C-alpha cells in the first residue's frame, strides 16, 4: 500500500514536471515569435522611412526623409490638387505642389545650364505658341502666327559656325515644341515661368513678351557664369555664313542692327551680347523694357507688333533720322547710353548696318557672296523660302552662293 502510494505521488510529480516544461516551451516560443514580429515591423518601418524621399520644393531641392503618416498625407494632398502621384517611386522626384512643370524643368534646367556653360556662342530664338498651334478663321488677323520652319534657323546656325556653337529656344512652360525635326534634338530649351503673358500670343503685343523673355535669358547668362557670346534672332532666319565677326571686339554691352528706314530704323530680329558683358546688357534691356512699359501705361494702348523696334529706338535716345543716316553710311557705331533716371549707369550699345547680318532675301547666291551676307531674314509671308538656301546647304554650305534665286 505504501509502495502504491509512493508510486502515485511519483507519477503525479512527473506529470506536473511535464506540464510545466510544455507550458514554458510554448511561452518562450510565443515570446520569441512576438519579438521577431516586432523587430521585423520596426525594421520595415525604418527602411520605409529611409527610402521614402521627397523634395522640399525650394531652389536647392534638398532631400528630406518623411514618415509613413506624412507620406499618406502627401498622397491625399496630391489627389486633391489633381496631381499624379501613383507612378511616383522613391528614386523619382514627386511633383511639386505648384505644378508638375516646376519640378520637371528645374531639374532639366540644371543639365541645360551645364551645357550652356560649355558653349562659345549661343544662337537663341524666342518662340511661343498655343497648344495645337493656331486655329484661325479664314481672313482672321493673327500677328506672329505664321509658323516658320524654325528648325532651319537652328540647323543653319550650327552648319555655318564653329564647333562651340549651341542653339536654343527661349519659351515659357506651356508652349509645345516639335522636337522631331532635323537637328532639334540638339536644341537647348530655356523655359521661363511666370513671365510670358500667354493671352498676348497671336497679337501685336507678343513683341513685348519677347523682350521680357530676352531680358530673362540675358540675366540667366549673367547669374550662372556663362562664357558664351549670345545672338538672339527671329525664328525665320537662315544663316549662310559665320557670325564671329560680330564679336571680334567685345568693347560694347549690347548690339542691334539698323537699316535705312524712316519709321523704324532699329531692327529687333537680330540682337547680340558679347560674353563678359551680361551685366551691362541686362541694364540696357531693363532700361528699354521699363521705358516701353511706361509709355504703354501713359498712352493706355496695347503694345504693337513693331513696338519693340520703337522701344529700342527710344532706349538709344537718338532721333530716328540720325539712326537712319548712320545706316546709310554702313558704318559700325558704338553709342554710350545712359540707363535709368539717375544717369549713373552708362552702357555701350553697338549699332551695325543690317545689310550683312539681317538681310531680307532678294537677288541670287552670287549677290550674297559679293556682299558677304551672313544672315537672311525671311519676313512675313516669305517664310517658305527658307527651304531654298537650306536645301542647297545640306549638300555643301557654299552651294548657297550658286543659287539663281533665294525665294520660292
């Protein structure tokens, strides 16, 4: 009996030990599993915080890390402002709150700016159009709506000038540009936000907008330490010769072409700024632009299509008859111009006769060679004629001088 009782006690103790061991093992396993899950969750959150990057929207685009909660708030905000965020990846720059253009083109500007610093000459044209181009009714007047084959301007500039020549378009953030044409893949797109009044596209007031963007372009060169001569031309220009003679001496701040014309002797289709003179050029541009805006405010009238020519004339502060006389004499004139009302700022503006560097096509190729003409300007309805010299130059640049006619 005693033996039986001892056996029962021993059995009970053994059962208790087994139960205790089973319970301890289960608890440890549960604790380990829970601990591992917490560690994984914590590690995963840390990884998310490290890899989820956004940009602060400032000029520096400094990267900042954000939490998952902040990321959700960011996505909700983008949805409310109709901004596409579904395709955003942590290696891509999410759109800025203002608009998608800002973020995309800020990064694009950085690369273009680096390209511009490598150029010795930048030939730039202003271009602005409406989405899809101009849809005019028959007989409806539309200033500046004649679409020139501007790729010819870009290509001919590169064909006739040195290896350091770059080409560029100066425009706003909305203008659509056909980059499929020959040579357009080599064109720098300098876009500016908040400067161009798009309601002026298709009106004579577009020339005021062009002056504003030229002003911004010169200041971009000034503020980013470029080292290139700048040549700003219309999009209906064809280069048939080297233009380096324009910058043979750089003892002036701004250059314009002049012509034998009583009403508008100063031309706006070809303007130039030597490297190292961006500061003075910006002052003259500011001076001319301010005078034009002031005159418009006083008159209460809209800017006209030839308004920029009148504005440059006003900025030079020389009678039109005098400029016309200088154009007849076919001499290069350097004119000191007082900028600003205080009279403390004096810049030098160079005026050159437009016969050589702003020639309206007529005659034949032999005439071009004889007069040493470098730039053809196909104004108004003559723009289709741009293909005539361009096609000849595709075989050999000098073939342009064999042409029997320069227009269609």
